[in-house]
DNA sequence: TTAATAAAGGACTTATTTATCCGTTATTTG
DNA sequence: CAAATAACGGATAAATAAGTCCTTTATTAA
C-alpha cells in the first residue's frame, strides 16, 4: 500500500508527536530505536519531512525533532503520504493504464475508485494528533 | 496498490477471458500488444498464471492461452493478486510492524483494517467473467 | 571561543522489481 | 518425418527502492 519509507515516516511522525505533547524534543537515534527502523534511512526521511513542513527540527546539542502545536493539530496522514510517496496512491489507474478515465474506464475502474475514495477519505480525516493519542492512552503501540 | 507484474496479469487474464468467450485462443504477442505490456515480461507472468491454474495454455502452432468455461466463471481478482503478489496485500500491518495484532495494534490498525476489508471483499466478489463482460459491451477498455 | 552535539546533505552500496535474451520442449501441419 | 510455431525455463541486464557512510553546518553550553 505504502512504500517502506512512507511506513517509517508515519511511525516517526506519530512518535515525535507523542513526545512533543510531553514537551520533549527527540533525536534521530531515539526515533529510529522507538520506531524500529534503520537509523541512516530514517535520517533521510526526516529531512524530507522537515522540508515539507511536517516536522520541525533544531540542530546542535538539545536539538532534535519536534511537532509544534499547529503541526500536531493540522498534520494529517495524507500530508505524510503525499510528501513521501507523492500522488500515485491517489491518482493512478488500478491496472496502471495511462489512458484510463471516466470516459474510457478500465474494467476495474469503478470498483477500484470506491476503495481508493475510502482510503483517501481516511487519510484526510486522520490527524497525527488522533493517532498519537492512542500511544498516550496505551491503546496502540509502535513497538512492543 | 498492486505490483506492475500484477497489473499486467489482471489485464492479461481479462483479455484472454474476453477472447476465450469468442472461442479464440490467443498468443503471447497478441496479449502483450492488446494489454500494452512488455512481451518478455508478460511471458513470465503468464507462466506463473498457468502454474497457478488461472489460465490454460497449449504449445505449438495454433497454441496459446485460454480460459476454459470453469476458469471464466471461477477465477476472481483475488486469485490473480494472490498468485502474483502473494498475501502481503491482505495480511501485513499498514505501518509494516511485524508485531501488530488485535491485542497490540499499531496506531492506524483499525482504520487500515476497514480499507483492507473493503479491498479484500471487492477482490473476492469480482470474477474475471464480470470484468471481461465490460470489454464485450464496450463499457470498459484495456487500451484506447 | 572551543568542544561537543545533532541535523543536513551528498555520494555510495545493496536489494528488489522490472524487463530482456536465448536455447529447449512440445505440438501441429504438410 | 521435417519444418514451423508457440509456450517453457534459465540466465542476465536495467531500473528503482531501500539502506549506508561520511563530511559539513549549525547550535549550545562550559
């Protein structure tokens, strides 16, 4: 569904948000460890997230990554997916046909559209804030 | 959503089914052309489909690929996806966590489950026969 | 102001997916 | 039977995704 990079990205943002709510800034090492992802690869992903305004960062000692109040409330799953995987999740034909359209639909066009509309709706409705909440209440986990 | 190979596979099976209904056996070259896919790669994919009993094949002159009556009615999208992409579409965690479960769910577990259940249901309900029908009636297309 | 810290960024490697090439095997028709 | 045809199957190449390494830049605190 999502690329590996995108999965890591979502994990990271949820974790950073969770910690940001406690007023804690988190470093790369900690993020990689707590989200069970390769550190060097995570570094690249975090760079992209910062460039896209999804997370904020500070260099130097006591530096690290953080989600400010506005980011915590505004950032949705769709923003992360879009930043990392682009729009292919939302736009492409289910069978990979370039010419597929409402006028000249592929055989699975409508059925596929239903699924993707559901996915799109979910990604738009879900904020990081909501997801981080689960970590706080202990109803969801990023790693055991 | 699906791998390129899987997209090609679905296109091919729909096309073969469409032609099989007209009692026509189709060769690799024709399949590749009519589904706009690379011939050599399609050859590999067709081999896999034959091994999985999704399509039938005959060697030699007048040979080619065909869906017999039973295959036309029985084969569903899920069978093709499963044969080519395996079960990762249906089983994996949305965030790629190995330990994710109902007891220890990842933060997007339930939301993701909804989407995937919808996808799974669609793939199980949709037979190739249904999809090929659209080609016959001119309401859907594999290429312009 | 210097040492330590941590993110940024470029170059590179590894793994996987996608795609091609070519010889072999089976089948049909003359 | 011989020649042509078409799928089968193994090896290989190209492209993309995943992941690593190392140097530079910014910041903080002693």
